[in-house]
């Protein structure tokens, strides 16, 4: 009888520990951090890297453009770039965001809603 209780206790403990959520689940806020290389930008053949930092700042590598970004919920990124006094703010819908790929659609009011930008992680 003691064996059965020991086995049941072990099973309960295993079930309890394996069903607990872990902190290792990455959110969009976590996944977007890092350096991304553009592989598809509608209406442009210019290739560049975009570096998103933990503090919400970003920069376009090799250019004078710097700015900020924030993930709003799970589906929207707001990106503000400063080009020597000219500030541009765009809103993007997250189409796909994994550890290695980022695809966003520009949903700013002045853009074509079908423009999808694709990036791959470069670091």
C-alpha cells in the first residue's frame, strides 16, 4: 500500500511540475530585440539592417537615422525615426515574428495596406 502512495505522490509531483508555465516563453517584445536585415521592402531595392535595443531605441545601420519603437499588444509595432529634425512615425501589423524572421505590414494611414516588409535576424 505504501508503494502505491509513493507512486501516486511521484505522479502528482511530476504532473504539477510539468504543467507549470515557465518564464522561457518569449513575447513579441522579447523577439523583436536585436539586429534585423531587410530582405524584402516593397518599392525599394535598398538593403539595410535595423537594430532594436532593449531600451526601445533603434537605428538603421550605416545611416544617420535613429529612433524609437514599441510593441503595442501582440499585433502592432509603432516605429518613430528621426532624420535630423524630421520625425516619421509608422504603425505596422505583425504578420509573423519568430526568433529568425520578422514580417510586418505598414498600416500607417498614408501607405498601401498591402506593403509587407520581411526581415531576417542578422545577429
